[in-house]
C-alpha cells in the first residue's frame, strides 16, 4: 500500500511539474523596435555567443537557449538572471562555457540585447 501511495504522489508531482513547465514564454522584442544599443548587442551576440546559444528558443545548441532569459525567475543554473550574474557568467564562464572577453561597451550592449529576448 505504501509503495502504491508513493507512486501516486510521485506521478502527481511529475504531472504538476510537467504542466508548470509548459507555460508559454513572453515573445522577444522585434528587431524593428530595437534601440541602437540593443542592435549593437545583437551584433555582439552574433559574433561571440550565437555559435553556442539560440537567442529566441529555449532549445539547447551547445549551451542553453536564451529565449526570455531575463524574464524568468532563474537561469538554467538556478541563479536569478540579474545583470551582475549574467556579467559574471559571460566574462568568467561557468561549467563548460568559457569566459568571453568583452569591452565594457560590448558587455553593456550585450546585456541590453539579452533583455530583448
């Protein structure tokens, strides 16, 4: 009986977790509405990040997809997507992601672009 109750609770948890993960994400800001800084950030993304990350999908490439990254409560690592945390991950890397050297202007432009996703 105990095993059956455990299986029922476990199954209910999986269903609830699965349904919670199915919510739609907010759409990315259209490129036609980007401010100049956001457009420069998109260029930085294409040059430095696009080989490993999809910008407008949650599907992984070599790293996680970044759609709505700054609009979520937590990044794939579980950390909140604050500018400080994003900066640390971008500049210093994390796990398999290498650090990416950027100038202050490139970093600020990239952060502005990431907020459009």
